[in-house]
C-alpha cells in the first residue's frame, strides 16, 4: 500500500483511486497521521475516500459482509458458537456484556445506523455492489466471491 500515492492521485482528481483495492488495505491505525510532521490528516483522507467509494458502490465483498453483519448483530465480528463454548468453559456467561446481551442496545444501534442512512447504503444494494466490486482493481489473489463464515445464532 502506498498511501502517499493514493492521496496524491486523489488530489490530482484521479477518481480511479476509488476503485483501487489499495484504498482498503489501511488498517486506520492512525500511526502515520499522529506522526506526520506536517499534520496531514492522512487517515482521515483515506476514510473520506472510502466513503466516496462506497457511495459509488465500490466496496469489497468482505467489507460489505462486515457492514451487513454489523447491522444484523451490532458487531462487525459477532461471537460464534466456538467462543461461546470457550467463555462457558472459563465460567463466563455465554455472551459478553455487549450488545449481544442487550436487545435494547441492538435496537439503539440499528436506530443509529438507520438515522445516518448506513442501512440504505449497504443493506439494500448487495447485488449492485457485488457487480461493481468486479471493477475494483485487485492487487492480490483475494477471491472477491469468497464468503465470510459467520456462525452467529
Ligand atoms: S493509518 Fe496506519 S495502516 Fe493506514 S496508512 Fe497510516 S500507518 Fe498505514
């Protein structure tokens, strides 16, 4: 990933960066932004570019699935049966005291998600997004049709 190049191309008006898979490789750790001697908001720019990409339905299937899982469960990575069993073997409750244990909290999250239009953005357009994701410039051997395994009950 070359963040500097992505931002430079974007500043030049090259909107092909929105369909470049490199845009999605940043883990948004903020290390570069916090250490930039010129106070360039690098990570914020990456996030802004991603927002623009998603509005054009340019999102990787893995991220789309994660977004839809967030809407469904209140977690990007929800607990699964394996971790529920592990928790119980340690004497813990089956689910952590997160949204998994609070239907009210899940309702609040969904209300928030709906109020900002996130569900419309990623929830209803699966087929369109999937077809457009074929236009994302892949730089690795990632299979764009690979399904994320979720064992959420
Ligand atoms: S936020 Fe972290 S992962 Fe993203 S470009 Fe900066 S240093 Fe790299």
